């Protein structure tokens, strides 16, 4: 630990002496020596799956142990084969629900297809999150925004942004294509949680809560009525759903500041991602969320989010904003969070190579697990077997954040740890 602290202080000082930047990274000339965090804490970590080809973000585990994963589409990153998969062995995955459903019209890279299939409502374009709900059905959240050249994120095209539900046998049972009034051109659908109780909305089919983590600023929370397909936004572009200006984080004991791949290339930048991970309280009464480019945790009562702003409820948007509660800063920013049936919220802590526990009843934070193999816990998912699963994906080493150089070193993984309760069942 001490050497980690000294190395951090030393490299920050060296950066300050060498120029105006605050930056320290793998192989950086200002880095006096490689910094590794070797501390560990908490229950035994189990490696569930390794990815050698595709780069995962989300995962979810069905009651029979099937691991569903997704890979945001990265055009020109050669091993991209499909955007949603199911693990078929410790190191292999197959397309889900089918190879065909993972192929947008005319493919991703046809010169005759300027939007690269990004507006195709009948196929998956670029999925950022996959969630198995309490009825064991598989939901896929499609941003409609493939990334090309490791850096350029396409704008949405109507038809692209959508929430699609499949039974585990691959039959589609729902396809909620979001209108441009809910999914803007710069919306990035990030993560989703479900309350399937019939009493939650008049339609009786429940509700989906989705974060829009847009880097471009209009981040917020999107609500879909699963009975009518109607959708609306809340907390749109507010400070609660946007990151901190000038946000700087640290990994493995070293401060990190992205360098733009461009254009213009080589400029020191900041991560600007907004509301990203979200968790629904075990009783369905609150949504917990945090902007990725901040360490701030918030919650908002779902009763406010369930009211659609509009002529019939002109004050709904302001009422939801006024109802947001700031719960404190988390010690690390977070890319994912998840509730178990006992009400505990697990929150990823990329800056501590770990996962934190938050007890909402008393507002208590506790370290839960820390391990050098946890290199950016991305999505968290509780399964019926009383285990917490999460992906580790070295997110900050992407080319878009490192002047075009891909510093990620496969394999990426799915890890799991035992916890005290199972999956929340709001049905
Ligand atoms: C990456 O793919 C896009 C879309 O096909 C294409 O426009 C671009 O030239 C490609 N870049 C490289 C470096 O191949
Ligand atoms: C797939 O599963 C659903 C739900 O269990 C069922 O209704 C449907 O008949 C199944 N379809 C096929 C092709 O097996
Ligand atoms: C970024 O990459 C460009 C092109 O390779 C290079 O000229 C520049 O020095 C790099 N900048 C930094 C800060 O690494």
C-alpha cells in the first residue's frame, strides 16, 4: 500500500513539474515505475468466464446459470462478431438470440449503408446492457450507436435505440423502439432495471427505468411503460445526471486523464459520461444512480419518475428534480450497481479495484471486495444462487481515452462472489 501511495504522489509531482497536466499512465515517461495495487479483501472471488476476443460491458445470469453478455459494437475492431451473446464454455460465447438478429440491415461496414444499420428496428445494432428479469426473460438495451475506429460514436438513427425482450429460447416477446423525443440523437442508453408489478402503472405490465449516460450532456432517466410502450424522460440534463466538470479519476493508484484520439488528437480531456449505473431498491420505491464522471450517489422516488411530464402534469419534471436526494460521495466513481433481495446495494468501485456495499436503511458504506483482478468492474448482476456477478473490462484503457492506442490486455472476465441474498423479485 505505501509504495502505491508514494508512487502516486511522486508521479503527480513529476507531472506538475514537467508541465500543466495531471496525468500518469502505463508506460508514461513521467511514471517513475509501474504502479500495481496488490491489496485484496473480502470473500473468495471466482472467475466465471474469460473473453479473449470480444470486449464485454453488461452481463446477467439466468436461474439455470446461463450467462448472457453484451459487447458494444466497435466497427474496425476486428474480432467483433455479435453484440449479444450467451456463454457456451469458459472462454467461448455464441450469438443470442441468433447470428441473424445480431446483423443489422446490410451489415455494419457496407459502404452502401451510410448509417451502418444503426437505424434498424428489427435487429440489434450495439447493445450496452443485458438484463435477465425476475421472470427469467432476457432484455437487451440497444443504443443504436456503434463506435468506429475506437473513437467515433455514431449519432442515433430512429429505429436504433430500443429495448428488446426475448425468452431464453430466443423468441422475441417485446420490442420497444424509442421515438426521437425520448432517445435524442446524442442519447446513449446505458443500463436498465425492471419493476414488473401489475400495480406499478395503470397498464399493468410494469415499467423499465433506463439511464441515458450521454457524453454530450443531455443525460437523464428514461421510463418505459411496458404495457403501452409509451416512454418519457426525467432529470434531463440536470447536475444530478451529468458528470463533474474536470473530473479526474485514478486506477491502480495512479491518476488518469484521458488523451483524445481526436479530432483533434492528443488533447488532454476529461471523461464526461453522465448517469450510468442504476439500481432499483428491493421494494421498488427508489432508483439509485450516479453519473459515471463523478463520485456522487443519488436516489429519487420512483413515484415521481412514473408521472409522465406533459400538458396533463406540467409540474412533473420539476417535481422529480426537487425529489432527488444526494446520498454522499462514494470514494470511487461507479459504472454499475445492483440490489439484492435483502435491500443491500452493491456498487462497483473501479478506483479501488473493488465493489462497495451500501445499506440504504442506515446510509452506511462498507468495503465488500477488493482484488487486483477487478480492473474496472462494469455491470453488476445478482443471480438467484445468492451470488453477485460482474464484468471486469479495463474500460479506461480504450483507444478513445488513450490517444488512439488500445492499452487493453485480454482476457476480460466475468467474476462472481457469494452474497447474503438473491435476486429481487418485483413481479
Ligand atoms: C472503419 O470503419 C469505417 C466504417 O466502415 C470506415 O469509414 C473507416 O474508414 C474505417 N477505418 C479504418 C481505419 O479502417
Ligand atoms: C419459447 O418460450 C416461450 C415462453 O416460455 C413459449 O411461449 C414459446 O412457445 C417458446 N417458443 C418456442 C419456439 O419454443
Ligand atoms: C497523440 O498521438 C499523436 C499522433 O500519434 C502524437 O503526435 C501525439 O504526440 C500524441 N499525444 C500525446 C499527448 O500522447
